[in-house]
């Protein structure tokens, strides 16, 4: 089972759920999902988002144990949730990509037996595209 973590932003331009279905989930594949506003970014900023980071990590831990998750997929985008925290509201797209890599490393430390993948939504109007983040 793969676990996808992504922002719940419902705007058509964002709509990660639909894009993920189209681009990252195999036909007929059953996956687990954690979709919430901000997606995985809380894990990259546990000081600014302490309660949300803790909640999200416990949700992930539960899914890994209960549903035998073998791969965790963290997906970022140019997220508006950063604007809820003044200290993070001026981050660039590159900063936000680095955050998702930070999430990847944190999850790899927490769940070393699981594969951890990271993507960033780089779609434009004409094409859905997820950039794979490594490092
Ligand atoms: Zn978002």
C-alpha cells in the first residue's frame, strides 16, 4: 500500500487529488491518503506548526502500522497555507521544494524500512506534471 500526503486545496488550479489520480496512481491501485490544508509542510516546520506536525506524524505512523504502508509519497505545491504564518509567507518556490525534501528526510528517519518519495506539483494549464525531488 502507498500512502499519499498532499494539500486539500480544492481550487481547480491546485486540485492535487485529481492530478495525483491522473499522474501518480496506477489504474486500479488502492492507496491510502492524508489530504489536509498544507499537506506535508508541517513536518518541515515543526517549530512553527508544532501541533499540526505532531498530529500529521501520528496519522502517518498509524497508517504505516495499520495498513502496512510500504511507500510514503509526500507531495508539495505552491501552497497558500504558508501565508498563515508570517515567518513563512515570503518563501520562494525553491524554498517550498526544499521543504518537501526536508519532509522526505524526516520521514526516512522516522520510517527507515519504508520507501519515501517526494514530488512537487509543477503543472501548468496545459499539462499535469509532478517533479520528483531527490536529495
Ligand atoms: Zn496548499
